C-alpha cells in the first residue's frame, strides 16, 4: 500500500491531535450501518410498541431513505407545492434550469469525477463521496467485506490515528501473518491441531495488543469535530457505499486533505476488533430477530443467482473468516479514482474546489473501473414462499421481479409505489391501515437495490387479530384492481405532484444535492438525470401503469415471506390469488 503525504495536509493534523473528542456516528461502531434490510427500517417508525422489531433494524442509506420515505408524508416544501398547484414548475426541465448555471463538473486526469453546486445561502458546504461499490461486488465467500471496509475508512491512515506508523505497521503485519496461519489450521476441521490453534491464538492476541498500543483513538473524527463537522456518516447498500458530512465553508480544504488521505493511505487498523462488532450486530439484527431472519430468507429465496440475494451485513460463516488482507484486496480493486464521484454543495467557489481537487486527489492512483456484476437472475417461473413461525409480531413481505433503474419502466414503478402507499389517500393505506387491518403497509419501488434487475416490494404489519394471510389477500385485491381497471387520472396526478414535491424537498438540502448529483454523475454520467427522472414520471400515462402492473404482478413472478404465529393457523383465510 503506497504511502504519500501531500503538501499542506500535516498542518491540519498537528492542531490539537490529542484532544479526546468523540463523535456520535450512526450505525455500529464508527462506520455507519449496513443496509441489509430496508423493511425493518420502515417498521421501526410505525410499530414502536413492538420492541422486538427494533432489533432487526439495519441502517438505510440516506438516498434510499429519502427516496422511499418521502412518500409517507409531505414536507413543508411539498405542502406548499400542493397548495400552489400549477403555479410551480411542472416538469424536471423547469427545475433543471435553476441549476444549470450553478453546477460545475470536472474530471481529473486519473478519472475522478467532481460535481460542484454553488449555493451561497449560508457559509456551509456539504461533501459526499459516492463509491460505486456495494455488497453485490463482493467475491464469493467474502460477503460483508464492503460493509467492513466502510467501517475501516473511519479508522485513520498512515498519517492519522497513529503514534508510530512504522512500528504499528510491523505489528499489523505480524498480526495478519499469524491470523492467516490460524485460519488455515482451523480450516482443517477435525484434523486441525488443537495445540497449534491455541498457540496461534495466543500469538494473535499479543500481536493485536501491540498493534493497538500505537493507535491514537478517534483522531479522524476528532479533527473534524474541532473544525465544526456535522452529519458525519457513511452507509453501505447493495449497490453503493457513501461517505458524507458538512463543514463550515472556510474549512473546505480540510475535506480534500482528509478524504484524499483516507483513500490513498488506509491502514485498516482494528480490523478484527471491528469484525467482532459487526458479527455481534448480525447476531442482534438477524439471528436474534425474527424480522431480520425473514428479510434474509426473503432475499435468498427471491434471488437464486444474483448477489442481491446476499445480505449486506454478510453471512456469519463468511464474517468469521474475513481477513485484513481480504479488505485490502477489496479496496485496491474497487476504490480506484474511476470508481468514485465526489459531490460538493454549498458556499464554495468551483475554481477553488478544482484547485483543491488537483492538489489533494491528483496523484490518487488505482486500477481501472471494475466490471459490473455479470450474473443475471433467471426468470422466475413459479411462486416462492417462506414461512417463519414465531410467537412474535406477524409480518408479510411480497416481492415481484422487475428491471433495473436503467429500464424504460423504472419510473412507472415509482408511480405504482405512490399509488399503493403514497400517503393517506393511497390504495393500500385506505384499505389496510384506515380499516385497521394493518398497523402499516409500504411499497418499495426497488428493493434491495436498483442498479441491477431488482424487485418491487410490498410489506404489511397485520393488526391484532388479523392473520398475515388475510393481509396478503387484501394486498392482492388492490393489485388485481389496478391490473383489471387501471388507475384514475386523479391518482396519477397525485403521484406526479408528489414526485415533484419530493424532488424539491431534496433540493432544499445541500447534503441531498451532493449525494443525489454525485450518484447520478457516477451511474448515468450526468447529474441532470436527477431531473430527467421527473420528466419521465411526468410522461407516464394511466395505460402505462396498468400495462406494467399486468406484466409484473403475476403469481409466477412473486416471492412471499411471512412471520406467522401458532394462532394464525387457527384463523380461516381466503385463498390467495
């Protein structure tokens, strides 16, 4: 791993480096959280009285959270849009014109892309690094490594969080050598030498203690805290990893210094300690949580070939064997400059940002852009079902295979999710929640990701005395009604209006701008795709919605997963469609 200290960076590190300031970072440990299930995240807010559901929570990435949850309730901005009606811009193109002269893009010689949005309303700037790598990119047998590296990215570099980098690296190399020997010996199973294992375990513990003695704990966060950071976090999803925070505008150079160092000189210290933290996180959110187990079973049942079927947090058997070497190899393959896009929004000068980018990121090296996942999910030919029986809150999950975000029907699924659960007047909300058949019901237009062919998902939390089979049947009734009769023009217009208002709400936030624009620049090659999506939605007709519903909501194309209690077996239910 190359070690390069850039000019000017040391000055940021020297100031008060021993101050013990702790940042609260969401998710387990310092890295943020794995997006192993969006379903549990939704349930948390709508069924607070069921404390066991909280155990299954896996943090959702910010962008997906805004995308899916903005449909639940209107923000103040959204309300104003609805009240103003036609007085506000009707199409994405109209909104785009407001940003054309405020956005600057440039690409460094090494392939690293930047999107800079000028917003001089307040002396603050938000920064987002979008890494086009998620759990789908993990090698076989190494699930969870994408999430693990996200954690490691907060552990410092060859310059940060170390008292003596040379001695620390020597200790880490000894630790890794011992661990790899230990892993090989354990892999022998019944033929393993138990005395050799015990000897290696003791050596590993000693090497770990030595390596940790050189750590300046939490220095990365402490530097940012002393300089006024807010919103420091990171998330790993199936499709991407995002790092983001905000700083006073006059501290913008600090971002470039820290972020470039983070990806040029990672040390991956405390790997095995953090791995244990992630394993405990999995025990709590999956093994010990019926909802968490259900989500995992749902995904592995719905996806037989594509890695969308793997949990973002990783399988326990894989986590137990992950090594620091595995994380280093994953980083070297996927964190090259051509696989990164940085978004900046706030009170900044684009030319100054370009100067900082060239100064700190210009010599960032790495391989080419990794190939996308080649495995395609075969067509589903029959219904698939998973039943978990527990004396706990019943739960219903239904998924239908659909195309990726690049497919021509992608915006239609956004409309469908809105028609079904986009507010109190939506179909499933009225028929299930208002009628007290369910505590909550929610449609997700894309789950667990959108970069590749994915699923349209619906979940429901049955009310007391209502069986999950009944909730399932009522969901099918609404889907069949759309297939047979279509949707009204009023429903269609509400969905379009809500999409517009949601986008406006996102544009109010510097962090939202940085994340959204960086994502679109990386995935579609143009930040303007944020607005083109709105134009695509505006062009949708009621016939489009009915056609897509007919082609998607088929029994042969669906996967169903439920948590049932023994009491459910006693309740008569209508046959599912």
